[in-house]
C-alpha cells in the first residue's frame, strides 16, 4: 500500500495485489493505517473507475484482482452522518 498527501486535504492511496497466480483479494484500508483518525468520515473515490463510492467512517474495503491496483482518493466528507 502506498499513500500520498495531495492538495486541499486530499489523500491518494494505492493498494496493489501482488499475488500474480492467485485470485482477487479483499483489502481493508483502515484510516489509522495512513495516519487518519478512525472517527474521521472520508469521501472515497475510485480513480480507475472514475466513480464516487460514498462517505466511509474508519475504513474502506474493496476487492483487487491479481496483479492489479486499487487506486483511491480520500477527501474529508462534508456529510458526517454515516
């Protein structure tokens, strides 16, 4: 997993499934793993799919195919009623 702070409080996160001969795996990105408070509500966007996934509190889980990448953009969510 790699992350980078971007402009305007945005965070980019890449999760790579390095298992070339395996199956797709479910990964859970906990906010605490990247230095964000677990009580924070973040808007999650899939950059490959160009799709907003909604506001999440504490973590996000998603499947990644073998030798593929899940690339996300996190932004503090204005709607904290999750």
